[in-house]
C-alpha cells in the first residue's frame, strides 16, 4: 500500500504542472498495484487525474471482486437452506 500512497501525491503534482511522462509512470505503477486492499483508494483518488483509464481499471477490479463475493454469498445461502 505504501507505493500507492507515495504515487498519488506525485501524480497530483505531475497533473498540476503538466508533466505527462511522470503522470503516465505513476498511472502505470498504480494500475499494477490494484489489489483487494488498494482498489477502493485508487478508485476514489484517480477520478481527478489522467485519462480515466486508471479510474476505469480500478472500477473494473471492484466490480469483479463484488461479483465473486456475491457468487459466494449465494452459495452460502443455498447451502444453509438445505
């Protein structure tokens, strides 16, 4: 999670001062760091920076994770009803 916390201030500065190379590097690093623990933080903070691809990728990860949880929940409910 430390990489994620370190990358966002740099991403913010790169966007503010229009340094696209650093902005792209931060975005790529953050895309690689999307996990169960970081997806929400990345999604919440990435909407203001970049081309939206990081924001979209974090949302995709969250949706897939929720779908998996939902499937497990349905199985548990079905097993309890037997």
